[in-house]
């Protein structure tokens, strides 16, 4: 949900036009399903998985040109997820990274524009409890309605085919039923309505985006990108910057889809689709910069209701830096992408220390580390380990009363921090839980110290593993800082999969790095070419060749000439 003090993707104060669709009314009667969860899934509400992008207008940069940055946070694997490439042909000259098999550049720039994106966490998937009558029917609007049937044949090497019959309802496929049980013990058959099941053509979006040369063509291109929803960041050589919360969304009544709904009648059906032109967006804002880091998309003045699972900590830090910095250079942006400073730790640590100190527990060596800490999760920091171990235990202890709820329904760390600092009465026994969790943390830290030391990189153990999990082809315990609550959201096997910074000069100049190389062969010297640079937070110039210019000779290793047979 939306956290107090959110700095939305589309800045607060943006003027939105009136909605062209009428906002639906909340249905009367019983619209929510009665779901019992015997065993709550533990997906760690502090996972910190996401991405960052931002753009700074020329008015705030030293060169007077916009600088666009993007670092998508994904699984860290070898061979690398991304493949760096320039595509040049009639009508196209574009540089960036692509996914194997994708017909174009996913994140990058051309002679005129640059772009990147992050996940937009507006909710586009809802669940419905289905009233099953028998194997072939369910109840809808008071009558028996036949399931649609789709037979899936799954081929298994050396074994007989598995035949899976999927039942379809007006809400979508039944994901869980007696034949395929919900993994956490929910016994109610659940159907899923998901925007990804609707027809769309994201590939045409990338095709047009690669060829776009101005803002209008950029907007036209992303209009085809419907799911998964993304925050598209933009800049161009004319000096313009923009940001769109792009995707296809439903005009929902307030609260619709927030919980599992009854699927027995039409009152909970999805309504009209919101025109993509009415998605939240901004162009050349007065503040001179834009950013997204999976936070809330728009403030309350946006006319359509929406919800989602938004994270604010990275966004708070990014916007804090961009709001105060002047004469921005690409080197400043390198530092920000590698920023290890924790807003969470900066705000909550003094309070935790004060509680422990005032209750006679303030003499320990670990607390002394925290008292001297600058709240940066640097690779060799021991204080970062102390805080993170303590906070993780405390967070679970605070919300232990809701242990039967999925972690995704628990208040986020940033909201927990706010309650601890401003509304302590809402958390009975908080002081006792802080002291108990501190003592638990001391015990855990002593064990870590004995096992391998408590330098943060050793405990975090960021690793880039071969897809087959083969140790000789993997790189373990990399000496990196960061964590999910910092801009440099570097976790154990998840983090910045591609760092890109582009200054939009007359000929755009890009810089980048990724944790791998251009070859998928572990025996090749190009298998992990850039891994050390990535670990050290360094970049290399991207060798972009402008349109109608020959590539520099030092960038050409081989030339492959293809001619038709008989020529």
C-alpha cells in the first residue's frame, strides 16, 4: 500500500486531467471471500527486489545536457542475462542490452533518445473464490455455469505425458483446486484474473522504441507495452525528460482486488480498461529530475483508484540526492547507482540505541559499532551486519502476532519504522521486543563472527552463479556492499544486472557495466569480462557509433562479409 511521505514516481503536484471514465461504486453485500491460511508463506517483506531509474535535466547538469540512468535489479547468473549490442540497419541505429532471442534493444539509446524502465507495482492480478458445483460446473449469478476446459499435454523425457485439464471461469483459469492444491493449505478453489492473460504486443513496442527519434514517437511506442507494467524513463538530445507509469489498467472501484473476492456473481468482475493515454506521466517537470524505484506511482490527485506493493526506501534516497545536487556529472551518477546509504538505518538506529542504552544494555561491542556507524552498507562494514541482523529479528518479533498472515500483508519496513518513531503506542511491548531482539542478535553475531567474520560482504555473500549451479563456473562471496534498502540493492543472488548512464550530447555518450561477459562459454576469456569492474562499481565507455559514421578502427576486431551465392 501507499506509505506516508511517499515520493511518487510522478511527482506530487502534477496536474492530471479529469478521468474520461466514471469511477465505479463499491458493490453492496458480501464481496470478500472467507479464506483461512493454515500456514503463511514467508516471502520476506524486506526483500528489496526491484530496479532504479532516473533522469536529470540539463539545467542541473554540468554539461547542460540531460543524463539518464537505469539499473534493473534481477537474478545474478552466468551466462549473463543481458547481451550488449549495437543494431544498425536502414531506419535503425541503436545501442544497449538485449535478452537472447529478443528482436531489439530492451534498455538503451539511439542517436536521438535514451530510455530505461523499472517495474511498476500497480496491482494487475486478482483472485476469486469459486463456488464449485461439480467437476463440470460452478455457480455464477445464481445459476450453474459450465467450466471452459483446456487440456494441457506436458511432455516428460523418458516418461508418459502428463495430462492437465485446466478449468476456466468468467474470471479466468482456476489456478488452485482439489487437483492442484494451493501450496499454503487454502482449500477454496481460486481463479485468477491477470492482465498478462490479455492480448498485447510488447515486441512491437520495442521495435518502435528502438526507432523513435522524439518524445511523441516514444509515447506512441510505449503505448503498446501493456504488461508487465513499467515505469518508462526518457531523455533526448533536444533536452527533454519524461517519465510514464505505463501499462494497461482496469478502472476499479476503491478496494477492488485488494483481497480475494467472491467469484459467484458479476459484482466483482473487472470493469472498463483505462485508456493508456491517461496513465500517470510527466514531461519536463519544474524540479529538473525524475526517478522511479518501485515506489508509489502517483499521489491522491490521480483520478483512478489503484493499489499495489510499493517500496519507498530507495526512492527516498535517490530523490534526496537528486534534489540537492548541482552541476551533475556522469561520475556523480556512477556514485549514486553504487550508493550504499540506508535511509532506514539512519532513521531507526539512534532510537534503537537509545532504548538499549537507557535499559542498561549499552556496553556491548556491537552497540559501539552502531554508535560510530555512518549508515552505509559498505562491503567491509561490520556495523551494517550488526544492524541488519538486529533489524531482521526485531521486524519478525514486532509482527509475530500476525505470523499466520503472508509476509506480503505485513507493514513494510519503512512503515514499521514510521510507527516505531511516531506511533509507539500501536506496538505494545515494543521496548521489551527491542531489548530481546538485541540479545538474540548478539547471539547470532557471535556465531557469525566465529564462523566467517561479520564483514558485511561475507555475511551477505553476493554470488553470481552458473545457471546449472556449478561451483567452478560461479563466483561466490563477492566483495560488494549494498542491500535491499539501499540504492545499490545488492542481495545474495539478486542485484543490478546492468548499470547504464547516458549523457545526451549531440552524439550520446553512454557508460555501462554488467556482471558477466559476452560469452556463455566458461572456458572463454569473455565469460566474465566485466565482473570485477561491476564488483568495484566501475564503468566502461559504450562504443556507440553514430548514424552514418564508420566505427573507430580500434573498436573493430572482426568484419564478416555476407554475399549472395553466385555473387
